[in-house]
């Protein structure tokens, strides 16, 4: 670490960010929670490195979506013809139809969780956080370049909560029954090219629930469009997990290729191994393999490397496998996969070894949601959440109880976390086995993944049926990945004559710590871990339980009947080498499952950090338990207790040093040898001033923590996670807001409403960590809860400042500027406005003189004017003259109300356009070209007329598509 000229201590965080924080003396004594300091990590001064681009053939599909909350049932068919047509491809009715009017739907970008916008309702499901879920619809219109014709086209939806039906251009292309797996859809047969629009429609039924926690609703992860060569690598089609053999390390590479060509096609795979600096360390080509038409084939390679740098929790070194698929000597597709060289071994007596070094799992269970955004957590916010855990000393994550976002595993690889990757549905039936196999294929290259968990707390875990189910699921996992053990998170039945612990490689205990020793004695060859533990309760910033107010003390004295406090739980795990480690329930509070209270409580109390990622006392407890490379010390509670002068205040001091000294206003009031697990308790008569804990090791001070008595709040303060953001329209970060007194000190007891204003960005969510708050998590207003609130901001696109301002009645406002840095903007498939297509026209005979726009065929005349389709020019005209094109169109509702645009993609010849007889635009060039004209507002059916002037011997007419859309 260094000190810069601003008086900031500079260093690097676990997330790879440059950080800065006020320097107040010896760097070794620096700790969070100092007098007047906000209990948050230091502020980063650089951007986090971007997540890797694994598949260059795909681009983003997150923007341009339209959303409708509520179902839009299909009207019953009126007659036989409608019934007949609905049974045919491309003829979906209602909101799934190509021509459906979605012009008044809400524009949204992904990730999108519509439940996060909903109010709290007492009659809604308690486990889902008392928020209505319901049914929603999404639509997306886009264009495909004619150059894409013949390519393999795939729509990728990273997750949809929960049950979904998906249509492409009026044809049903997929049904999905889980809210956690990705959906990959070959849309090649349904695609339209050039001026013809493509329409994706998705009906999402979120009333279908898979979990007993907040699951959100909608397209809450990313979407992508892959455009690949006719012979290409399938999605998740590269398996390249390194192995250590008798003669050194190697990376077996399996590449799965697919072909949509009309004939069988030979291809070759080329693989290179790149070190962390990008230098090539190994290279190999496969033998040619023929891929059958409309089928797939595998190509096998092996990369040998003598002595790679190893991946570990402390040194998460990543290499890259670069795979290229070649056809006729030319590259047609490629993938880049991050890999780590590391050895895993679960020992029945000594726990987990990584690279032959013992590693205790210091883990947490995580649900997906965050304050303000629900389960639609942007990648940058996910990175911030993981950095909070890493700075606490956490080294392991259990994905509870479902497949995580891909970004979580990418970040875990980079930041050095060990991951228990968990399956959602305990069922070996085909639909559910497909979900499990997808999970393994997607995640098996990640060095962070060390365990596959096939279930969580299943009632059938002690039955023959349960055993048979696990056997089949474990076999499916091992067929796809033979390098990691399978576990199951059991909450009982460990000692039944038939139970699933006999058919998994690692036994997972959910609680039941009193059974650790007995199980180990009866099963001495079976490795074990705590897969879930603790379930202690805390309300952040509260230090006395008040059941009437639904508040739980943060002094680590209360836990669920099945669990134990943070300190008691870790004491049991730390004392047993044969227990590989533990996963605290939970790392963060989460919406839903409001244990131990119900309405009006709407969130959990289990988290080490609250819904916003603000730390509770448990955070400091685990810092003392889990951090070994630096000294830490903390004090709970704060030291602002007006009216309690002279009364004893119970203090908990946590440290990993040797001795601690407690001082009040500079005078010693206590001293003790450090109890690293249970902490040190003191009772000190309250007197305003400063309470300070000093940690000693080897006769010298190694850390300090202090709380000062604060006055009333007089001003607000804003603290960003980073001083810079990417000006890419996607980067997100949380800002903390707190109140300070006249001396600039954080006031931990402030509970007051605040309001935000922003320029250069958008507020996407609000929170304060209060599990009883019913304030909206959207908008611009929130209240401080026990001193803190959070606003989550998305940056605008382009270089410039982002300015955030916060105000409160009677307090000095705060304003902060964050620089938006110019950089690459992730490519997105351009959205296309919803439009009403005009496909069929009546066209007059060739006229020698320019006609009036009112000219039309007579009533019942079906012969003198021809019928033509847009995009088809008349043959070469025998003489110069004019033709009149007429069509009827009912515009979108928004166009009726506010007007819109008529877009002729191509007209050959000079032309003038009319709407209801009024001229709205003209084209003066003879050559083929577009014409864009104004559609005036107006209700009902409209008449569009085009008068085209033709030259003798030349074609003329409407040579491209025609659409009417919003301006």
C-alpha cells in the first residue's frame, strides 16, 4: 500500500480494483468502523476488469423489449377458418401474433424483474415476499441482414422466471418450465431477412413457483442473439477442464460442432492455451471429423503443459483456452474459455485440499436478489456484492438453491471463490434431467466450481426412491464431468438404513451439528461438509430485540430453533478437521421467507449483510473468524446512547489478534486475551465520548476500531462504490447515503426520509436494509434506516459526469460527481419499432396523364385494378406514365393518437404519397430508394395512396416493404 498526496491510502481490493480511503496513521491499524467512518469498504478509483467474451458470434439482445403486465388471453376462434389457421405454423393469435399492436406497451431493458416494481400486499404469497407475481408478456422486433441468410441463428435467454412460452414470427418455438436454466432456441427455420421484421413474443407465468423465497418474475438475466456459420460450435460446446496426470498437466478439449449444411461437412478444431499475459504455451490441431447434416459431432484434442501456475483462493490465476473451428482451412467459429489449473481433494479426516493445501470452506449461501432490483441484478452490482464477501474473508459460495448467473461464476473464477453449484429440482424425469445436464455443461469449465449439489432438503432423502433418484442424477453429472464430487444438502435421515448419503461422494449437512461426530464415526471413509448452517437473526443497526416492532438484536444472541448463532456455529466447524467447512445461511438478507416474523415483515433476518449489503455485527464476527492475512478488530454496538448515561452498555469486541484493550475517552476500561471465535464481552457504563478497541500482537498495536458519540444529524453524505463508471449505458453501482453531525461523523441512529436527483444516469433501485419497510424500491425517495440508505444508479452512454444529489428537510444536502469514462459499448441487436405492415395493394393500369389521388376502382370492381404485394415492381413499362397504388391500413393505437411514420423501404420511380387524399411526402429520384412520410393522427382505417411516375422501358413501383410505425 502507498499514501498519495491527497492523504489517501492506496491499494488493491479482492476484486482487482484500485481503492482509496482516508489515512489516519499506521496502515496496519486501519479498519472499517473508525470513529465517524461509514461502515463500508473503501472507494474504488478504477473500473473493474470486464467479464470475458466467451462467444464472439453472439451480441447482446437486452435492449428494445416491450413489456405488458397481466395476461392477454387469446380470444376463442370465431369460425372453422380461424380454428384451422391457428393450428398452422406462423399463425399464432393475440399478443403472440406478428401483427399484434404493442405500441402502448412499456419499453424495458434486460435484466428486468417486474415484481421489484410491485407494492407489498398482505394477501400475496408470504414466501415470495408479499408481492404479486402474476403473468406478463414481452415482445421484441428486430431485423436480420440478408447476409445472415444461411447462417445458424440462435436466441439465448439466460433465465426466465418462471414458466414461459416463446414464439418467433408467430410460431411456437419453446416452452420452459424452470426459472433458473437458460433457453437456447434455434430460430434459423423461422427467420425473416431484409426489410421483413422478426418478432419474438414471450408469455411468462410467474404464478408458477419453484422456491420458497423471492424469485422475481420475467426476463431477469441477459438475452443474446448468436449468428454463426452453417457449421459451428454449439453453445456450451467446449469442455476443457484441466487435469493433472502422472507426467504433468494437460487440458483435454472436447469440441461439439453442429451443421445445418445440406451435405456432411469435414471440419478441424484448433486449440491454443494462453497464459494470463496472453502468451501461447501450448497448441494442437485435431484430426478432421465429418459433421453430418443437421446433426452434431465431437472433436477431441489435448493440450499438454508442464508446470502451469496454479489457481487458488488466494491466487486465482486464469489461463485461456482458445478454440477455433476450421472448414476448408478457414476459421468459421471460435470460443475463448477461462480455465484454472487446480487439484481438488476431499479427505474424510482432514477436509478439503486445494493443490494439496488444506482449505477450510468459509462460505455463505446466496439467493439472487438485492434491494431495489430484485433478481434483475446487473453484473457490476453482482461484482460489488462478491467484493463485500471477499473483504470479509469469505472464500466459498453455495448457490441456493439453483443455477446462478454465468457472471457469478466468471467473477468467482477471477476473485478466488469456491462454489457449490446447486441443482433446483430433485427429479430424474427427462424434463428435469435436461435442466441438470444443462447446468453441468454450462459450468464444468469453471475452476471455482468444486461441488455439484443435486438437491436441498428433500423429504425423500431417506427413502429407497430418493436413493434411486440420486443415483441417476449423479450418474448424469459424472457422464458430463468426472472431476468433481456430487453432494446433497441433507437435513436429516443421515442414519436411516437407506439414505442418499450412501450414493454421494461428499456428505452435506444442513444444520444438525450435534450429529457431525456420530456420522463421522459410523462413516469414517465419507468426506463431510456443512452445506448450510447458522440461521441466526439480526436487524442491522439494532441492539435490542423488540418483538412487537419485529426487530432482532445484532449482538449474535438469537437464532432459529434449527440453527445457532454465528459464533457457536463456527466453533463447531472450526474444531473438526474432518468437516470441510461451512456455508452460513445467508451471506445477504433476501426478500421473502420473512423468518422469524410474518406480515408486515417482508424480508429475512438471516444475512451477514442486509438487503443492501450494509454489514451487520455478523460481518465483523466473520472477519475475525476468517481473515488470517491482516489484523482486524471491531466493536458492537455504536456509542450514541442519549439518556442512558451511567447505565451499563454490553459490548462485543471481535478480533483475530492476541490481546485487546478497551478505552473510553482515552482511559482503559477493559483488557483481555482475544477469544477469536466467541469474541470478548464487556459491560461499560455509558459516558459520551469515544469508545476504542486496540488490538495487540507481539507487543505492538496492529489494529484499532472506535465509535464516537454523535450529535444530531445536520447534513447528508453520499459515498459511491467507485469514483468512476463506464459510460456504456450498462455500468451500475450503489451509492450509500448517511446523515452526519456537525463534526462530520456518521449518525447511526438517523431515521429520516431523503430524496434523490440525478443527471447523467438513471436510478434503477432504492433500499435501506429494513426488513419491515414497505417503501417503494423504485423512484427517487427513500428513508434512512438506522443511519443508512442505498441508491443504485446506472450510467448513461458516453463520456461525461454523472451527478447525484440527495436532500432531506432541515439538513444540508449532499452532491457527488462520478466521471463516466469513454469506452466500448457492448453491441446490441438494434431494435425495430413495432409497425403495421402494408402487404397488399391495388394498382391501377398505366395512365397517360398524372391522376388525382382520389382515383380508385369502383365499388365491386375486382378486375380493372390488379392486386400486388409490397416489394414487387411492375415489369418494364411500355410507355411513360403513372400508376396509382392504394391500400387500407388500421394503424397502431399510438399512431392513431399521436401520428407516426409511413416507411417505404424502396420505391422505383418518382413518387408522391398521400394519406386520406392529403399529400404527406414525395420522392424525386428515379432510382430505387426509400420514402419516409408523415402519417397524421386519426382513428380507424386509413387510406394510403402512392402515385408513381414510370419511364418508358423501365420498371417502377413499390420495390420494398411498407410499414406504419410510431415516429
